C-alpha cells in the first residue's frame, strides 16, 4: 500500500509539471524574456523614425492574445494617428481596443531608442537593428521553471 501511495503522489506531482499554461515571450533574436500570463501590460516607448518624436504604445496581454489599449504621440504624419481623444502631459492620447492576435513583431533601429517595459519594469532595450517578437505561447510548468518556454 505504501508503494502505491508513493507512486500515486509522484505521478500527480509529475502531472503538475506537465500542466500547460500560457506565457508571453519577448525575443530580440539574441535574448528572450518569458512572463507567465496574468495581468500583463506591455509599454513600448520609442522615437518615431520619420517624425523624430516620442511614441508610447500600451498593450495588454492575456491568454487570448495581445491587445493595443493606448497610444500616446507628440506629432502627426508618417503613419501616426490623426484623431485623438485628449491631450495628456504634452502627448496626444487615444484609448483603443485593437486585437493584434497572438504574435506581434516590431522592427527597431538605433534611432528609435526603444525601451520595452512589462508591468512597469524594463524588459528589453534593443541596441542595434533589431526585430523584437512578442508571442503568446502555451508551455508546460517545467519548461517555465527551466527557462525553455
């Protein structure tokens, strides 16, 4: 009976490590950051390469995907929005709700001086010409623990 109980507990614990969950992966090709999903807010702060003004995009990430929630910008033209809801702290501001799917790529060049924050903490600061990929992925608990998800 003891052997059966030991085997049962070991099997249940092992299944816990195989339980799939969702995570956000942010990669620049040379490094990767992985965040378990809960309430994740991603802020991308960069200098627009044509207008040369600051742009801030706020994303919300959950198990169903990536959503654009806010946009802050200081200038018009070259792909920046023309309509805004208000002006805040010297920025044109717009609340949005745009589903972007489970993957999103940004191309940054040094001029952009991009900084990516997750829940207010710096996650990535691309230095050179860099493609930054955001992915909502399913992975197992054991993969998260060993940093492979």
